C-alpha cells in the first residue's frame, strides 16, 4: 500500500479549496458579500481573510463612515447622537453596495436598521457571524471604543443587545458560528456556507428599483 505524503495531502487540500472558491465566484458573480453580527463577532478579521481568499476588496463600513464624517464613531455618538450616526450609516452602506466584487463588514447595528437591511437583501448575500455571549464579552472587553457599552453594567447591556438583535440577524441569508478558533477557519466556514446556500438556489439577484 502506497503511503500518501504530507505534501500530496497539502496539494490536494489546496486544490479542493481552489475548486470551492471558483465555484462560489461563478455563482456569486459581482454581488457583494455582507457580514453582519454583533461587535466582537470577528466580522472585520474574517472579512479580510475571506476577501483575500476570493480575490476581492474588503471594506469596513465603520471606517468609511468615519472618513465621511471626519471623526471617529465614538465622537459621532458623543457629538451627534446615535440617530444621526444611523442615518449616515444607511447612506454610506447603500453607496458601498454599488461597488462590485467586495466583501463588506458592517457595524453591529447596521443590519438592525430596516432600510439598510432591505438594501442588503436586494443587492448582496448576507452572512451572520454568530457568537455566544461569553466569547463576545471577552473580545469587546479588550477595547474601550464601544460607545454602546459605556454603561454602568456592560455585561447586562451586551446581553440586552443580543436579545434585541439576534432575531433580526437571523434574517441574514447564511449563518456561520464564530468559535474560539483561528479566524482562517471561520473564513473557510463562511466560504463553504455561502457556496452551499447558492448551490441550493438561494441568493438569486434582485432588480433594484
């Protein structure tokens, strides 16, 4: 019995991954992939890795909002309030979704907005990066620039956000669970899940009025 070398196994794995990528791109066309989910779910990190795999540009909607406003999101919340931020967010995301061949990472509240959600549903394939409470809290606790968590009890605030938002995130076309594993693995999970969704007939392009 011949022994398969590790090099051969690696080559076969790479070929299989390339085949899945090509199949996904053929079915997806130029439509964006939009990542939604809570702060700390890993949308930006996973999105960057997924974009590299697909040969696409990754765009972070929060970064684009900051560029458009000329200030940080934290400062927008402080100076103008959440309502003004959400209005700007809708405009920026609608503009970004006109770009072909992108992977778009969105802020935690973006998909909750009905207007933003409608635009995403019309023009893109949406993926909910879902993570459990403890993993999210561990991640967001490492950073201090989360305006919605600057409360007396951030754990309780995060739990309330999860309870309010998860039923809405569930409207995304695809759900992928973010685990405490390398984000390359989660990016692979996203690629496989989107491909399965498209192969099952989901995500037919919509005409946008």
